[in-house]
C-alpha cells in the first residue's frame, strides 16, 4: 500500500494486489476532492508502478471510477492508459432447471473441470476464444493463456470444480470460469469465451446454462459479470439472457518494462 499524507493525516492510499501471470491490480479509494489530493494520487501511483516494475510485474491494471473523473489526471500522468468502460451486469438465478435452448452442431459433448490433467484443454480453449475477440482485445497479446489462467486463479476464491471446458470430439470449444462472490450470495462469471469456429452454434448458450446450473447448486441467488462496453454481440447475448446493467467502471492499463530495457 502506498499512502499520500498531509502532515500526519493519511489522505489517500493506492493498494497493489499481487497476482500471478506477471500482472497486478491497483485499487483506488474514493473520488479525489482537491488539487492537493490529485497531486498526492499522482505521486502514489508512480511509486506503486515503480514497485510493481521492480517486482517483475509486466502489466498493471486498474478499475477506476467511470470517466470523466478527477482520477483521470493522476492516472494519465502516472503512465496509465484508458482501456475501456466495463459494464457490470446481474440477473437472478432461476430456482428450477430450465429447458435447454442450445442447438449444438455437434452430436456429442462433455464438460471437463479444471485439474492438472485438463489444464492444457483450458489453455487451448482460452486461446481459441481470443481469436477475433471483441472483449478488451488490446489485452490479447499482453499475456499468454497460461498467464491468464494463473491470474484468474489468483484473483479470488478458486474452486476447480467451478471451472469448465465445453468439449466436443475431443476439441475444446468453450470455457467458463466461475467463482463465489465474497460479500453476497452470488456467483461471478469471471470469464466466458467461445472458440471462433463454434460461435453461433449454441455453445455460448450451453455455457450460460452451465453457469446458471452451477450457481443454483451453490445456493447463489444472482449471477454477476463484467463486459467490455464496446462488445455489442456480447451485450446483445447478455440482454437476451435478461442481464441488467447495475454499474459502470473504467479500466486502465499500462505495460511495464524492466529498467534499462
């Protein structure tokens, strides 16, 4: 934690959450109220990024207030770049099993959960889902599939039984990563993606139904997720599944390089 002080009084703090996959997440406090706080925030952010660089972190991410915000000035001056606005969506989990609406092109499919033996399928599934993805495409080449999985695993409560790969004919066509929310009876869709070759075939619906089923079995009352505001196909998909927007935040990133590189 990096703090900005006025005398002996802590005015604000920037917290860095270490993750795996050579990345970390910076957390911001409240909205800035004065030019003094803006100056202190800039210095705190620069120091936090320098510490991350010295620790070998190559990518820093931050979810801040929706633009425009007083945080925009210190973020840009510290070297962060605005990525996109994230839409946070939620919907109630149905109490009873719903009839499948998926129309799968393949006649056979299976679900694999995460393990040492199935890790390669997860890496392949997430890599295939990146192809022509519209969800934060700028991040595609910044981390490998292995690093992405490591980061998702370290970001919150990890249950390998809540990570799924949709398989057909021994090919991974979809991936669904879930985790329990920390402070409410909810399940979060951390990541959901479909291989380019399977888009439009019903795999996305199958993944969503699996998320609903898993949330219901875990006793969760709601499903929550975040989506890139620029991803129109995904937004239409979630609207069809009756998700409602509850909040907007702005994602910022910066690529860090080792000193002297």
